[in-house]
C-alpha cells in the first residue's frame, strides 16, 4: 500500500473499506504523529522547535507527518508556526483522558511483573 495520507473510505492499514476509525488509527499510529499532536497541544511551534521537542525525529519524517496531519485537517500553519486546528484540538481533548488512563495501566503492568509466577506447568 503506498505511503499516502489515510482517508476514510479508502483502504488503510487494517481495513480494506477504510472505516473512519481505522483511517484515524492508521494516521495516529504512524511514527511521531501522536508525539507531534501532543507537543502542539501545549503551544504553536516552528519546525525547528517541534523537531527539538520530538528529540530523535528526522527532518524527513517530521515533514511527512506534518504534511499528513495538515492534509487530514488536524494541523494548520499559523503566525507562530504549526498549531492544532480546531479539529486537532477536539481530537486532543478526546486523547488526553487516554494519557491519564495510560498512567493507571502502566502501574498495573508494573504490578503484574512483580507478582510471583505460578509453577503449575
């Protein structure tokens, strides 16, 4: 499948029909997509500032993700650099509770690794 911006109604990773949720998961599952959204939820950023904030992202990957997120209507270019669009802000508000839940989930994972295992095998 070519490396194109996922669109509802078009085949995407995990869905030949391109169901909207699958198109969104395809887009958000791409390297650095969520990191970019998370960084821009704080404030608009220039390309350079965004690259520094995302640490190890290469310029080519950052360019590609920005392009995809802009084509999807989640980012826009403003006076202060890249920023979340209204749609991107709406998405972030939906994702933020997952960030909180993930902290809880991470704690459960630590608990699961510290419990003794059964020797009933």
